[in-house]
């Protein structure tokens, strides 16, 4: 019954062909490189956020779980909220220098 799971076919158009086989694309997560090989960029952004300032961390390569773990660590150490989406970490507020220092302390040496 695993092959007929409806959750895997949520966005597939109906087919009247009885021999049609549903094919789903499986995304392969790349292995997360070592921290010292990551090239993270820390920037401040204000546009499109209702005048609020956020700190944006981009350039992370690897598994989504590792990105979420890093985001959680940064949010906790800065004592603010934020989110992890679309391969970016968004931290509320202007914490650019503090985040750069935290990332370098964690082992991300190629941080700018």
C-alpha cells in the first residue's frame, strides 16, 4: 500500500490512463561540509520588512537540519527571534558583528 500513498501525489494532475505510474522526485541532501569550508555572508537588511532591521546569514551549504540547528544556536545566543527559510537564516535586529564573532567561535572561519 506504500506505492499508493496519496500524500506523495498531492500536486499531481489526475490521469485517466490505467497504466500511468506516478513518479516523485526525491531530493538528495548533500552532505554538510566542514565548518571551516563554509563561506557564510552576514548582512543587514531593511527593505521589504516594514522598516524593521534584520541580520541575514546566507551561503550555507548542506543539510536543512544543520542549517536549522545553526539558526537555533544563533537566535539563542543573541536572545532574539528569527527564522530559517530558503537556505537563509534571518535574525531580528542588528547583530552583524556579534553574529560574525559567534560564527568564528563556532569554527566558521570564512565568515564575512
